[in-house]
C-alpha cells in the first residue's frame, strides 16, 4: 500500500493487522519446520538433501497459504474475509498441532 493511501489511524491499523497475518504464517512455518527437523533422524551422508526436502515441502505449503491469504482478503480490502483469516491464523497459532 502506498503511504499516501493511509489517511487514518484505522487504515494503518488494518494494514498492520494484515501484515501481522503474514508474519504469523511465517512464524508457523518456522515452528513447524523446527519441530519436524528436531524429530527427524537424518542419514549422515544425505542430511543436506533430507533437510532441503523437508523445507521445500513445508515452504511450499506455507507459501500457498500466504497467497490464499492475500487473494481471499483482497490484500486486506475484504474486511469480512480478513476477519475470518485472522481467526483462522489465531486458531493455528493456538493449536500448533502439526
């Protein structure tokens, strides 16, 4: 969003809330990745490939989540969808049962 479009504190708060959603989704990726890697038994000769495979799989999922978030919320302009996504992300953060 261009700075000149932020004409009120409410718009700024909505923008920050939307961006917090992106941050939270990345936080979920990091948490999920850390848990998965800590529970994986790596082969000494292939551990780099194994780590990369786990990362690619998870990153792909969370990237698709980021894209769906922006598309469905129309980059925060759809307030109804934004609220639904906020609740969905909060539930994911609360449960963190990967």
